[in-house]
C-alpha cells in the first residue's frame, strides 16, 4: 500500500516529536581532574575538583549525576558543601548546563594510589588518588596534621600527600593552603 503525502508528513512529525534519547557518558571524552584535593572545611582549593561529562559526540551532558566513591583510608565526611550530597561512602553532585560538576569535598585521609572512583550517570570514567589537609583522617585539620605536614615539608618535599596545589613538591604554596584551612577549621565526622 503506497504511503500518501499526508501520512508521510504525520510519520515525519511523529519521529521529530519523539523525545531525544538521553545522552550516554563516553569516558574518553569526559574530563576529570587527576587528583582529588579536599579539606576538612569544604573550602575551595584551587578551582575545586572538576568533572566534565560528555557523550560520544563530544557534547556536554547537563543534569546528570557525578558520583565520587571513596575507598581505603580516604573517607568523606557525613556533611558536604551544598548542593553536593553524601550517602557514605559516596558524594554526589549534578552537572550544570556546561556538563560540569565542581566539588569542594570535605574528607579526611590520603591515598597516593587511586582511591576515589568517579562515575557519571553510573558509567565509570576515572579512578583518582586523593589528599586532604586532614592528613590523619580524624575529622579536622589541626595540630597533628600540622606536624605531619611539617615533617613532609622539611624531610620529604616530594611526598605527594601534602602537595595540595599539584606543583610536584610540598612547598610554601601548599603551606598557604594548609594554613587557610587550619585557621578556618570546621570539624566534621568521617564516614565509617
């Protein structure tokens, strides 16, 4: 049976009116900062931890959930900087119109090996190391952490766990970051 012009028009309009398929994150096109740097207070360190969600065509994906899952000696706190939410051991945030989620994560501990799994809408996109000014992971940046920082600064400046600015060494710029958190400390409760 031949399709008439009016039926063809109805078919084309129906296809065009159908909802577009949701974009699926494509890990090679997504970008994730190489190291998660956080603190006990949720202060911005540098530009924060950035995750950009993109699909296979390289288009940004807005409105999807980015999930950080913590492993090992690195623990998020039970309260996070809004609009991020925590469900231990996960911290979640939704991407903005540019497909970007920026985290200022409150957590303690460090791992120089990958300890935080990054997912975009359930798709694994990266696994990164993490470091916090709460070096010992007890829920605050205080004198014990200062002593640990001082030890690395003086005796082992190549220690990655105290390189908060990503310069490759523990130096005065890292001390300035540590000092800012230390002087404006907001204690937290690490997830179990």
